[in-house]
DNA sequence: CGCTGAACATAGCAGCGTTATGGCATGTAC
DNA sequence: GTACATGCCATAACGCTGCTATGTTCAGCG
C-alpha cells in the first residue's frame, strides 16, 4: 500500500552495541553490579545508547543471555569429532560444565528467572548440537535402535545442567562435578552401550581441557 | 566485666515476622513483584519492621529461601516409609520435583544468585534426608556395598535439580519431567540394583501425588 | 542545498532500598 | 507506684536505580 515511502535515517553504529555487550560481560566477570549508568560510564556513549540498541536494560540482559549461548555454541564447536560418538557426547557435556564454571555469572544470566521466549531459539540451537551427537551414538550401533536422540540429549542436558547449576549457583562444591562421568556412564549404559566400552569412551571424553578462549581477555 | 548491666527492651512481635514472610510467599505465588513498600502495604506495619525483623530486604530473601527449604523438608516428611527403600528414594525425588513445580517462584528464590552461606545448613538438611534414604537402599542390599550414600544422594539431587531447573526456570516444557523415572532407573541400576525390580520400585515411587498443602491457602 | 528522521546527549521523574530521627510501649529498678 | 532505660516501629528524607521527555546533531536522499 503506502509502503513506497523510503525512510532515511542516521544508521546506528553496530560497534557501540558490541562494545556495550563486551563491557557488560567484562563487568559480569569482574562481579561488578551492572547498572545502566555504570555500564555507560567510561565509554563515550550516554545512557540513551542502551535504549536505541537494546530498548532498555531488559533487552541488554537478553542480549547477554544470547551472548552466553553463542559462546557456548562456539565452545561446543571446538569439540573435535572423533570416531567414538559417545566420547564426543561426553566431551560436549564436559564442555558444557567447563563453560558454566569458567563463566559462572554469565551462566546464571543464561538461566535466570526472566527467560524470554526470544531466548528459546538460542537454547534450542545448543540442544540441537547434543541431539546430533546423540543421533551419531545411536546410528553407530552403540545404543538400542529405539533410543530417541532428542530424549537422550535432554537427559544429558539434565545431568549437565543439574551439576552446573548446583555448583555454579548452588550449595555444592566444585568436586561435585566428578560425579559427571558416573552419571553419564549410567545413562549411556541404560541406553544399551556396553559397560566396558562406555567407561573408556566416557573417560576419554571427560578429560578434555580445551581451554576456553575467554579466560584472559584484556580488561 | 561490665556485663552486669541487665538490658531491657520491648520484645519484637514474632507474629509480624511470620506475617511478612507469608505475605511475601503469597506475593511470590501471585507473581507480584516483591518490593519493600508493596510488601508492607496492606499490613499495618511500616517499612521499618522489615529492618527490625530481617535487617533489610536481603534478609527477607534469605528468610524466604529458608522457608522454601523448610517447606521442602515438610513435603519430604509426608513421603511415607515403605519396605522398598528404592521406591522411597524415588518418591523423594518425585516430591522434590512436585515441590519445585507447584512453587516455581519459591524454587527460583531458593537457588537464585545470592545464595548465602547462611543457607547451607538448610540445604544440607534437605540433602540429609536423601542421604538417609540412599543409605537404606544400600543397607537393604539393593546396591553394591561400595556405594556411598552421600554420593548417591548428590547424584539423585543432580537429576532432580536438573529437571526442576530446566522446567521451572528454564526453556524446557513440563513433559520433560517424564524423563525422571528413566534417569533414576539408570542411576539405581548403575549402583547395582536388579533392573526389573528397580523398574517396579521406581514406577511405584514416581506416581505419588501427595498433594502439597500450600496449594489453596486463603488470601 | 534543504529536508527528513533516526541516533545520541542532557535533564528530570517515579520508584527502589536504605537510613536518620522521634514517639511510644514495655519491662526493670528503686 | 513511679521513673527510667531500651529498642520496636512510624515518618521523612537520601542516594541510587531504570526510564522518559526534550533538544541537538548528523547521515542520506530529493
């Protein structure tokens, strides 16, 4: 209809957006409280920039949540694919826990109370990587044929998130993570994997430091 | 030394304290934002009461967290002990999930970012009930003798908290909880229980509505 | 070149948790 | 029986929060 009108405007600088997100992530890492004014202080921009780029603080938190899932996805991508899919699935779970514990504050933001439906695609993309690994496990014949990859992915996620959450934001000490291999081994053998081969796969997949790239960023 | 002085004072009314945390719990259930002024509005007391009883809002949140663990403990107490300890342990996990999903907001408060060391005893008391159930499982000969009750309790908690957290504050739908029996069965058989008997025990323990007493409290 | 309209800066607003101040009820001491 | 000390609680103010209203600047098109 009247959509022939060509609107012109001063383009918003995408560098400001990433600058704000990175500064917010840095403040999160430094455990400084993130407030609108403290966020823009130091940068040249004013408080209004947060509104043009994120439509308020809620939008900033949401962007931070997305950033967390993006970094988790990048972390997953560093897990090299091996001929042993169970080892790979275990490595993904280990990477999940490593991500959660090297960035506990970002992890808290990812799962805090105000999860919006906007965030579901990001979470789904993360889950999808687990699903594919689970599918490879089944297709490789390690599991019974009736194992549903999505179910196994959710079950793996449950274990990973339970451990990460109880340690990162909860009352249990970091050693709790050592229960990971046992729980995953129990899950995988319940899906039909041979106990002995499973133990080897899980142990191989679990020890995978694969250092996170965010650990020493210049302040 | 100079402690011979006998201090006298007007006693603080404990009814005010319980009134405030019950009102806060009610507001939490109603999904109303809890603010200092909105909390005391309607009650006869003023904002200062929050400071005399809780030393500020942080103290109120902490009291609310304790209340959550207390109610969880009461919910656990309703799980009757049967001759089948694995059924009982499963029932405790089911009660945990039921508690988390009938009071999702309270559950969020229990595990939110600002967990204080003051809250650890409450969490430990909760865990202890799982530990005792796990010990009964092992002592009944259902598990291998080398199973450590504390480890099994933590592992059960991990599964329960992972499911509860992903559903109550996370991106997964309530049907996700149906993975509970499978995960617990995998865990218990990994500890040495007979697969068939374990399936029966878990199924019996899982279906246990045992309605929560907080569902219809007069406003 | 002038116009349009979005991006950004500044200033002010309502609301938040917190704190200073003062009245008043309460339990002890004389 | 009365006077006093003590600390609960109400009132008012403070600094801070996220947010919005208003004005200015500047990129892109006719």
